C-alpha cells in the first residue's frame, strides 16, 4: 500500500490543528478530548490516535496551537505604534496582551486555562515557562531601548523590569477576565499608562 503523500499528511495535520483550536475556543481545555476533536472533524478517534497516541500528546499539541495562534494574532496597538520604540512599543506590547475586546478576552480565557494544564505536567510546565521567557526577552529589548533613549534612568535592570511588567500585565488580565465590569478596556489602558508613567519617573 502506498503511504500518503507528504502534502496530504500536512493538510490533515492542519485540519487536526484547526479542529483542536475550535474545541478549545468552544469548550476550553476541560473539554479537549480525542472524541471531541474527532467529532469536530467528523472523523473517528482511531484516525486521531495516529497523531496523538495519548491525552498528553493532545495537550502538548493544543499548547503549541495556542502558542502559534498567539504569535499570529492581530496586534492593533503595535500596528498603531508603527516604527516607534522604547516605552511606546512596550506600551503597545502590554496593550496587545490585554482582553480589551471580545476576541482578545476569548483568547486570554484559553491562555489562563492552559496554566492549570501546564502546571500539572513538569515537561509541559517547562515549555510554558520558555514561552513566557521569550515574551520577557522581547519586553526587555523595548526597555533597553527606552534606557538608550533616556526614557529610563541609566543602569536600569532590564530583565527585572521586564519580569515586573509581565507580572503586572498578567495580573491585570486575570482581574479583567474575572471582573470585566470593574476593568473595562478604558480602565485597563489607563492602568497601563499609569504603570508606565511611574516606571519612567523612577
């Protein structure tokens, strides 16, 4: 029997990834099962075991899909910032993380749900930690540029400031998801601006 062509395999894997995302978007990680993904595709669970021999393999793939979706998502604040740098670009980076509209709120709910999944498995936790480390590195680059531009004092510890900024914005994400009426988009933006203003006056 002739094995399936590579292009067919890649197309099927893309189809599987899209189905995984639709299940995540509709039901979160709690509803992510081989049966649910198979039903979403109109396929059998037997077909999926070719890609995911275990629930852990499915969860790992789901986290990878989530990471790719996050990397490819629209970043309106960064687009508006254009070629800006320093604190302007750091502000845009923070704003593009926040649940400022229905779409970004839905994505953030999936991200927050992924923490429980990752924390339950040491290897998945390490992979998630690496994703957040890369995000801090990008923030640290903007912070270093802000120091070069004189927006921050000389000797700023860029890695520590990036860690604090990431912690601030993730905490704000959680508060906005749990209490959206208390943290509407306008207040989230104002809190980011206040945070950055204090950073610039240290």
